[in-house]
């Protein structure tokens, strides 16, 4: 029998296993990147609110001590 494939015979399960491992690695990398981006956004928003004067924060309805909670959870 003449074989025409260059790579050679690979079982479907080995290819699927590699695909599953790649998918798992990609999902964890994506999760880490999303978490890092969210943390960066939270720090940026906290910093921006800390720069605002107290009277503006009062108009918004938060105190300076409430900024971390307001950024992470929203104003309740």
C-alpha cells in the first residue's frame, strides 16, 4: 500500500489531545489577560477618582473612603 502523507500516520486521539491541551492553555492565558486588564482598569479608575476634589465626589454621592468600594462594586 502506498502512503501519500508526509507527516505520517497520526491517530485522531493524539491530534485531539494536542488540541485539547492547546485549548486549555489558551483559556488560562486568556483568563489571566482578562484579570490583568480588569485590575488595571480598577486601579486607573481609583486613581482618577482620588484626583477629584471632595465637593465633586460629594456631588457624585461618594466619599473619598468609599472610592475603592464604589469602583469595584458600584454605588449602592
